[in-house]
C-alpha cells in the first residue's frame, strides 16, 4: 500500500497525530464502506479525543489505489501508524474483525489498546472462510448492502456494480484471516449488537466471550445492523468515555 491507511478527522485527511497526546478513537467501517461516515464523530466527540478512521484502498478517495492483499498487511500498517497514546479500537461488522486483529497486534507489541469495541460483529471464529459464499452470490451481496443502508435497487447499473465490487474486495480480504493459536486480546472487549439485526444475532455477538484476557462486556441496543449510526448521540459519548477513563458512559449517566 502506497499511502497511509489512517485518516485523522481532527486534521486534514491523511495527516498523522504526531505530537498530539489526546487519546485516539480508531474507527473501522463495515464491509464495502469507507471511513468517511466517521467524520462527524469528531464533532460529536469534541476536543477530548482524536477520531481516526481506517480507509482501505478501493473506496472513497482511495478508489484507484491497489487493494490490500491480506488482513496481516492491513493490521501491520495500522498498528505501525498509530501514535503512542491511549487507543480505543471501534470496528463495525467486518471492521470489528480488523479491529480485533489490530488490538491483538498492539498487544503483541506491548501496547494494547484501552479497549476493543466490536459492533454488529460475530466472533473471530465465524469469520474463517466466511467471505467465500459472498463472492458470487448477488442476492447475498444485495442483502448485506441493504443491511449497511444501501438499497441496490435504487442504484443504476454502474453504481450497483461499484458497490458490489467494493464488497467483494472486502470478502476476499476477510478470507486471508487466520485464527491465532492464542486468540485473546490483552484488553477489555465491549461487544455490542442490535436487537433487530438480521445479519448478526445476539447469540453471535455473545460469542466474543472468551476472546479477551480481561473482561468481555456484551450489550444489546435497539436497531438493526446499523444501530450504531442510528444512535450516534448515545454511542459516541460512550466511546469517548472509554477513551478517557476506560469506563463506558452508561445510559442515563
């Protein structure tokens, strides 16, 4: 990959956080999507944290860049580009798998994140080979795009193929994931699911128990696969609280 994967929403896209000692909220989007959807999270988070998105090649402003070849390549690039400050890793759906691997790599480097938050994401064991069926199944591609808020029926043929192509690229990337012999991360995990999610069930979210050497907290929110974006006014303050103190902001607090 020729360009950095990190997009610092407190500065210009592509800028690093060098010299900035604020905690970082690292955000990874769902399959087929770019990290631009997290830009507004910086405004909602205020000045207490730096929101950084992970922008994989093949989407948004990186549409023409060569695609990432493996999960290991992505996680090494992200972990190596993060500043030496407290980090909370937030991953949505496929972003949760990448976030898990980033958190695990940071732990191996001796600087585990403050917390890993996975939303609408099944446990790592469910991702092994899971992208294979998605590659050539147009109906499943349309279903997942719809769950991600994209109605392919409303797109013209070119845009529909563009959306499907990005989704297939992430499916291929997911197939390079290998479950480690030591799968636990060295930080707390917060596994969040939507009570009306038709893609990832509550029981699948609960399977994150056992993937941390610390505590795992499982919580259900109202909404579907995109519940976090439907409730950003609640989700972002919780993530900010995790960044600052390691304690999520509870409802009504």
